């Protein structure tokens, strides 16, 4: 029986389009250097306000991935 071991990293994605796009951006960028990603958890959301409207979203994620054997 094989018991997996996991590691967590924390990344922050940004977007001018919305929260979902910020999440997708963070996961896509992390996937360029991290293998075996399994899940993510949103730990913080915030945004930037310019001239009385939201101009940017920032989402901080914990991404879990399994360590190689």
C-alpha cells in the first residue's frame, strides 16, 4: 500500500477581470514549475479600488501537491 505525502505552497494570483481569473492565473503559473498538483484552498481575497470602482482582484491560494517517490 502506498501512502502519499503532500506539500503546500502559497501563491497569489491577480486579475483585472475577476476572482475566477485570478485563481486560474495562479494555478496556471504554479503548474509551470510544480508537478502533481492536487487541490487548492482560497485563504485570502482582496482587491484594488481606483476612482471608486474595483480595478484588480488578488486571490491568495494554498496549493497542495504530492511529493514524488
